[in-house]
C-alpha cells in the first residue's frame, strides 16, 4: 500500500474528489476547495522548486515547494512534529495535565451548523479551568488549548483538549504547585457553560429550532458533561511531547486507513465505549464527506494560548518566574534560551539518521544553485540562478514543465554565449544527463 493513500482516494483515476464537488458544491465551504486543491498540488514542481547540485558527481536534486496546507498530510505531519519539539522546550518545566472537555452527543450537530460557536467554545473551556485556579489558589495557570472537531470514527465531535500547568503564578512571580482538579464540580459547571454559550450566540429563531436538543442534553446528563484529566507519568519533557502531539494530531492518521478498492474505504478506530479496536467501511463519497468537514475555517486557530502562556504576557511571566526561581533554586524556565525551527534537511536527518544533502553516489555535499517560483500571474520564473550554467538548466526545466521558453533579449543571449566556457558547457551537459530525484 502506498504511503499517502489519502491522496489516492481523492485523486486517482476514479476522480472521486471531482465527483464529490459536483454532487455537493453548493454546501462546500470555499476553504475546503482551497485546502484540498493545495493538498492535490503539494510537491508539484510546477509550483516552484529549489535546485541543488552535487559538488562531486554533479548529480541533481530538485526540491519542490510544499503547500503548507492544513489538510495536507505530508505538511501537517512535519509541522506537528516540529511544534511538539519546540513546545516541550518553551513551556515551564513543571508537571502538566492533559484536560479534555466534551459535550452531549445531541449538541454536536449544532456546532456543525453554526461553526462560529467553536471559538467561544475554546475560550469558555479555558475560563472554567482558570476561574477555579484563581478562586482556589489565587494563581494564573498556563493553558494551551487545542480544538478537535473529530471523534475516533472521523465523525463530527467537537471537544477541547488542554495542556494545563500543575501550578500557577502569583502576582509577585512566585510559582505555586498543586495537583488536584475537581472533576465532579467542573462537569456540572461545563454543562451550564455550553448550554448558555449556545443560547447567547444564536438568534431567537435559531434557538427555537435547537431548543429540543438543549433540553434533552440537560435532562440526560444529571452529572454534567464529560471532563477528564488523567495524571501523566514520566519526566516532564516526555509528558509534554505526548500531549502536544495528541493535541495537534490530524482527523485521521494515514496508518489507520487499511484498505481502499476504488469504491470503499476501510479504517480502524478504537471504540471509546468498550476500549476495543474496531473497523468501519464507508463508500468513498461518505469517507471524503467525513474528512473534509474537519478543515478549519479561514484564519481559524485550532491552537490557542492562555494565562501565563498567552502571547501578550508570556515574556513578562517568564521574567517574573526566572527571578523567583533564582531564590528557590528550581529550574522552571530558561529565559535566555533561543529556539529555532529546524530546516527540512535537519528534520529528515534527525528522523532517519541520513543527511539528504549528502550525495548517496559519491558522498559529497549538494550545493544550492538556484530557485524557481511562480510570479503573480502563476507563471514559473527564475528567482535565483547562481551562474550561467544553473540559469540555462533552470530555463530548460521551466520549458519542460510548462512548454514555455524563458524569454531572453538579444543582449542576454550574447552575454550567455560569451560567458559559458567549455568546462561549463560540459558541466551543463552532465546536469542534463543525470536523473532528477
């Protein structure tokens, strides 16, 4: 089975995605069309690429641009791993809890119909936690909230995951520990918050339509909605790594898709009711419908930061805590640490142990020689070319990809002919002979 089976389900010779759009175009959000199109063209050299040439044997690599789309399995996987790595270094080195707030099953469709409720849902969940900490301990905790709109069966099931510090900061910068969360009290409080939230953000006519669902959700949950916060085991960094990856995980991992025969898709999931692993088979149309509904709206942030982790006051809080930790000799935060994102080659090297910038044929390094990207009209243009040889090669690639010859003035042609030496011409010939990876 190929690695990215999701791409095959959407775009193979059966044209399932085109058929899905034709059948449901009126109900599809514009962002869905945009993100799926980015996923389709991710890694296509027609969208731009960088040129690398081995300094030893002149082997050529064309590294295509990635789409960075929120639906793209390739891009999101790398971004999740990198976000998790940076997060476990940036947050306070204290114990954290993974807190989950869910809701009654009958209310899920309301949030699907009115997606504007999803942002306040996150805010209200965090406020429930923060209010209790402030009243009980008079401290401000750090909270990183992540919204999941999917359940294990890729069904629409909005709920909030939170990474919560097991401790909080007083106004003077002192850090106070705690390790208790009152589940029973928070469950009932969370139920009240969700029901009021829906009534507050919908019009009277809309409330009238969903009122039976609200009443049923209230009467069927005497103890409130589900709130869970399991204690984490292991060292702090391992806790953070696990929780961070879970919070930012995609709706369905490629490894869960077990079969696709052109008409039906089979995937496995773990049933939360009995804890057993099960399988479900859907038509391709039904499967695509389940998956694309979890694409967030334009500019919607599924990860948000609150309390001492808030972007507005994070630096100030770190400074206060750093002063406090000097007196108690506890290393809660390293204020001077500078973290940077790894490059794609660094990520691959860390994951596989092999440097993609080292030629497998001769062991020499690949050198950056140029770059091609689309202009404002979508036409491929040379952005960078280090030398006439690289420029000539990139012009040939553009011509092969688009059938359009890079325009040149008479003066440019004369300069090109005069600058290219016999050695460069031989190198250029070798470039064209080697396979492009």
